[in-house]
C-alpha cells in the first residue's frame, strides 16, 4: 500500500514526478486529518484499487484475496510524510494492524527524525553530496538546507533500527561527486544504500530533465561498485535489479554471514517486537 499523510514538502526536486502541483512549506500549516482516519481511508482506497482487478484474465483469486489485506505500507507516495504532526500515532496504528512501515524523508527535518518511533525501515533521500549540487537538485525552501541535511544524516546514525540512504542518480547533475558521497556515509552509517537511476516523468515548466539524464543500469552498477570500494570494505553490493535500474549496498559485518547475505526482513518477528 502506497500512502502519505502529507502532500506538502520543503523541497521542489527537479525529478519530482508530481511536477510541484503539491504544496510546499517549511512547517505544518494545513488542515490535519486524524491519523486513524488516514489509515482507514488508505486501506479502503487500496482495496478499491485491488478489486478492479477482479475478473481480469490471469488474475488468481487467491492472490486477489491476499491483495485486499495490505501487509506493508510505503509512506512515500508524495510529499514529506515526517512533517505530519501525528506521524507516530499513524505508525502505531499501522503496526497494530501488523502492517509494516517504510518511510522516506527528504532530510530537511532532523528533529522529526529524532522524534520518530522505530519503524520497519527508515530512508533518507541523499540527492546530492555537495551543498551546491543539493541546492540545484532539491531546490530546498530552507536557507539552512545544507545544515539540516547533514543533521538529518547524523540523526539517522542514532536510530536503533534498519536505516537506508536513498540515492537517485541524475546524469549531468549529481553523479560526479563519488568522493563526497563516500564522506557522507560516515555521518549516518546506514545499514543499506539504495542507488537507483532517475525515472524520467516528462518535461514541465518546473523540470527540464530529458532521457539524457537517465543513467543505464550499467552506469548505476559501476557507480555503486566504486562507492562500495571507497567505503573500505564496510559496504558491498548485496543485490541488483536491472529492470528497476537499482542497486543495493549493505553493511558486510551486519548482513553477510559465512559469505551469504541476510538482508530480508522477518516481518512476523518485527510485529512481535513492536
């Protein structure tokens, strides 16, 4: 289930698929729905979407039934979910229903990261590795965006849960800073680094990206292997998905046991721990 409790964001990223029709802001200033209402409505809307597949050739009845009861929730559909004032209550309700939580934050609210309860997996978008390129790629509203960005990475370091840096590579914008990216790894020391090629969503008045800015999977993999080598053995390439133009680096000492990767989540155990 893809969802978000906040349509708003503090950035206007050049690769945002919404093309900035959603609101922007540096603090919460909108009408706020109750977190339980958001979860209930999200599940209702998810079920409506899945039900549309009933009777479609090739759709198995047992898979359709399974899809009507979401087990996982990606709080990253649009905007900045961590801005929502009742995010912890919303996360609690998802966990109460045994629904896992994957939240992506755009690294402009370090205090919100610190206050967030443990979730299944917490992502911070690392869209560039220098102040200049981060300003160009993310087009942040905050004047102290760089300090907020660095503090967000440091806040991630203190979270006792599964953490991820999410890198979106945009050719001609942010792929030449590999040494700077390597330095940023030391701040947050995430469990995983997810590196993907940018998805082209069409040009608009607010984004002039073209297919020329989309890297090939081979480019993404080469970047990932170089970044792993610069980590001094802390990270290695754990898996890749060519169709998604995506590569995953993982911490060797934590997830590679006797030469085999153990990166999958035991969701039943996670729910027990919650």
